[in-house]
C-alpha cells in the first residue's frame, strides 16, 4: 500500500490525501453524533446516537411497508420531475423563440415564480385531499419554474449568427429548433434538470409530511406522532441517502448528455 | 536596488517539472531604469514574482534594498501583466489607488491627496469615480500605474505592461513610464518581449536566453535621457543598439 | 404609441388572467372554489393590522432571524473552508451529505429536540438554508482571481482589509447566488414548520382556516403568502442590485466585445 502510494505521481498523492481526509471527516462526523448524545451534549432520548439509528435503519429495511413508502416517494418524485421537465422545456422553447409571447408573459412569470409552492398546500388539501395528486401539484409547480427559467435563458443564448444562418438556408421551424436552438440550450436544460430534481425531492417530502400523501415523509410524520424517535431519525437518514443519490444521478446525466458538448459550462447564476 | 544571485527556479507540480529560470545573476543599482527582454516563456514573469516575494526561489538569492526577499518587501510595487485583473472591479478607480495606502494606516486626507496626485500624473484625474471595467485597456493600465506611484515605492516592477494595448496607447504609456521614472526617481525593472520598447525605454537592457534561462547579454543604452518617440526611434544609435539586441536574441533562440 | 404597446405588453396578460378569474368565478356555487370577489372580501376582513401583529409579523420575524443567521454562518464557515485546502478535503463529503437532506425533514427532528417554540423554527430555517450559502461561498472563495490575491500581497493589503475588500467581495456574486437559492427555502421552512408545529404564525393560521372550512379566508391566506413571496423576492433583487452593481456592469461590458 505504502509502496504503491510512493510510486504514484504527486497528483494522485494529493488525491489520495483528500480522499483519506474526506473519509476521516465522514467518520469523525458519525463519531461525533455517536458520542454527543452519550455524554449528554444533546438529550439521548430525542437525539439517538448513530449506532442506534443504524440499528433501526436495519430494522426498517426488513419491513415491507418501508419499501412501499420508498417506492411511493420515488414515484411521486420522478413523475413530478418528468411533468415539470417536459412542460418547462416545451413552454420555455416556445417563450424563448417567440419574442412577442415572451414579452407578454414576462410580468406574469415574474409574479408567479416567487409564490412559494407551500402556499398551495391548503388549496390542494381542500381540492384533492391527502393524495399523491396534491403532492404532485406542489412538486410540479416548484420544479417547473426551475426548468422554465433555464430553458428561456438557453434559447436566448443562441448565437444570432447561427440563427441567421439557419434562416438564410430556409430551415423549417422544426429543423431550426432541432439543429440550432436545442443544442445551444441543452446545457441550460441540464442545469434546470439538476435544480428541478433537488427541488422536486424537497417538495415531495414536504407534501408527504404536511399533506399526508403516502411516502417516506408520511412515515416520518407517523413515527414522530407515535414517538418512535429512532425510526424518525432512521427515515431522515433515508431521505438524506435519497438526496445523495439524486445528486449523483443528476451529475451522471449531466456528464453523459454533455460529454460531447464543447462548453464545460460553470454554474450559471440561477434565479431560483 | 535589486540583486539577483544564481537564481534558479523549478516548477514542480501536476506531474510536470519545468525549469523556468536556469541560473540568473545581475543587479540593478539604485534609481536605474533596467529593461529585461527575452522570448515568451523564458521565465520573465517568474523572475519578477520571485523578486516581488510572491514565489520562493528553488535556489539562489534575491535582495531588494539589500534585504533578502522572503515575503513581499515593503517599498516595492508591482504592475502586473494582467493589469485588468489586478484592479478590484468592485472598487472605483480612486478607491483602487487608495486601498494600499489605507492598508498602511494612512490618514484619509493624505490618501486622497496622494491618489489625486498619482491619478493626475497618469492623466486620469477625470476618471477617479469610474469603475475599472468602465475604462479602456489603456486607461486600466494607467490606473494600475497610478496605484503603484501612489504607493511611493523605492522599487517598481513592471511585467509586460503594454503587451495588450494598441500601438498609439502603447507609445503614450511608454512616455508616461519614462516621465514617472524621471519624476519619482524609483529603481525600475521593466519586463518586455519587445526589443524596440526595451531599447527605447531603458538605461540598460538585460537580454535573457530561452530556458534554461541565463543572462545572454547586458547592454548599456547610451541614448540621451530626453527621449521622444519620433527622434529617438529614428536615431542611428537606436537602430544600432536594437540590431545588437535583436542579433543576440536570434542567437539564443537557435543555440549552436 | 410605442409606450402604449409596451404598457399593454407588461400588464396585458395579468389583467386578462385576473379578469378571467374574477368573472369566471363570479357567483361561484362551488364551496371550495369561491368567487374572487368573496376572496377579496375575506382578505380585507381577515388581514387586519391586529392580525398582522399577531400572526404575520411573528412569522416574518422568525424568517428574518433564521435567514440572516444562515447567511452569516454560511459566509463565515464558507470563507474558512474555502481558504484552507485540507479543511475543505476533510469536510467536503460531510457537507455533500448534509446538503442532500431535503430540509423539511428537519422539522420533525427539530420538534423532537426543542419543542415547538420559536427556537425550533429558527433552527430549522438556519439548518436548511445554510448549505446553499456555504457551498456557494466556498466556490467563490476558491475561484477568486489569483492576480488580485497577488496584488494584495504585493501592496501589503492584509487582515480585515483583505477580508473585506478581497475575500468577501470576490466571493459576493456566489454568496448572493447562495442567498438567492436559500430565500425560497427559508419561506418553505417557515410555512411548513408553522403548519406542523405552532400555535401562531401565517402557516398555522392558513391551515386553521382550511381545517375550519373557512374557505374564502383560506384562499386569502394563500394570496397573502404569495404576495409575501413576491415582495421578499423584490427586496432581494433590490439588495442584490446595490451590492452587485459592479458585477453586472462588468459582465454587461464583457458581453459587448
Ligand atoms: N505556476 C506554474 N506552474 C508550472 N509552470 C509554470 C508556472 N508558471 C510558469 N510556468 C512555466 O515556466 C516557464 C516560464 O514562465 P513565465 O515566467 O511566465 O515566462 P514569461 O513571463 O517569460 O513568458 C514557462 O515554461 C511556463 O510554462
Ligand atoms: Mg510573462
């Protein structure tokens, strides 16, 4: 092991060091959360140590109801994300390519976008009750704006020369979207997808927690109501793992889709 | 006063070893205007960064005002090659010039007076309230020079300051640097890759070889102190000196 | 003429939409979808000054305190972590993990830990909003121009002057990006923490209306939440414009080339 490390170049040495440090950080973090309740920094009844959380997590994994809830959550999340993505891209391309429509809708969008999606919670409860549909409305509403804004920016970013070239060669509107607008906007779409994915997960869990539609969030609420403290924490850890997986997934998609793309675009300033 | 003794610098990192400076020895006496010329990539910026105390030498020694450089020495100002990026975009021109003085704990009124004087010296009195990015490249470079002047350095280092400005602005700025040097009496080390510029500006031209870098030639420029873009550049002596430097550079580029 | 068409473009659609809502819902018999006029009536009736003092201001206060603490904490920690490479390596995976939590799950945990008082809600907002600020600040601090760092070293700009004029300012566009991402999160957390655990506040009140089948009042509360979201985002934009004037000016200039 040591011999291998010594033979590799400095770059890998640094890499090795940072991975080691990172693992150390994670370990230290878990250790701190293990020790803090045990020595009484936080009340052990309400903040169980890591080991106990892991034990309840193990128990959860053995229960069928946990897996049902997990699938429910994933389904709501994926469905909401898909709807938001399709709607955001279609409407965004339309808005972006038709200056008049864009100008006419600008104010409306400016006003609708900052409306917090959670304001809709009482509405969807009375309209649809504690169903997946209620939560979906929240998810789609919140994620849609993320996609839309990025796509509109992306379409606006199309090189005027490329646009004129396409016009000069009398490409059909469809061909213009396909060969000029779409490739330019793609990085923006992906950014929108990434932002939307994390927002959608947040709203999925929120809906389940507050509205009570089926899923992990509802399980957390149930566990809290029945004072099953360790289960609450175990489920929270599950949502964290979901979040990490969502990040990994979006990064993977980003790399796959944009591998051919010349621009390795940095983080655009995103009006979230 | 600057001294460089057997300076050797190797960049080592990212799996690549680059010898940027081979073995450099020279010194610049108090108050001299010395130009350093050399082909691109021969280590001019590296030399300047070592002198400015921004980069440790691999071996050898540099002294500024007889003190070995281990950190940025006091009384030394640098005008960076990337002048645009060396100005704080969130500060106005006057604030950019004043910031180093503020760091020295100078009183507000003294700072203001010095900054105004420096900006006047570079012909930018009107632009003090602008942001750097509202100015042209040449004007930004003047701001960087004004900041250096206001700092009242004993030693001034300039790294290819005019590489990115147009020819007319460049001529103006060259004369500006000459007048600043004459007026403030600093020791000036001016790095350039332009032979004409070096001969026109300096009292002395140090020609560096391509890497591993050494001093290839050390030439005294015996042109009159009063210089002028038109007459000096058409002077026979200027042409002759320029020819010497040019020949030397051709020689170091293609070693026998 | 140009002016008229511009104004029409700006307000045309909102006016059409509102009018559609107003007339479309006029005389509505649907219990859950009352007419806009009755919602407006309820709005005026419900959101009196007293109501603001008792329900709205406490919410906004918690939002403000939590948000400000989150931003300050994010900037301070981000500045620290961004400056030291080994601290960054040590903490990055932990931060990635913590950031990945959907913040609303904090609410049940915070209720377990500290009851349903103000402290819980502020805690939730801080813990949920700190990550975007923190991570963006780290990026900003890392990404600053090394020529500027060299300038500071050469000209003896150190200490707090360096912190103020280099470290924080250079990172301020990213800090603002983080703060902008954190703002909707803060509102979400404020509302749902009040929905899940409170006996006052906007989220609580609106949900009470829903539970009591006071439907027009509930709709008016939804409207008020929307208005608050819009106002906060406008305020944020004003703040950003004055803080980042240099940044937008610089970028606009670069685009012209
Ligand atoms: N930070 C660095 N890391 C590695 N190599 C460098 C670094 N800076 C410069 N070099 C290398 O050192 C040599 C000299 O660079 P520099 O001093 O910038 O030359 P000049 O200013 O004369 O053009 C070049 O080959 C360059 O690639
Ligand atoms: Mg250079």
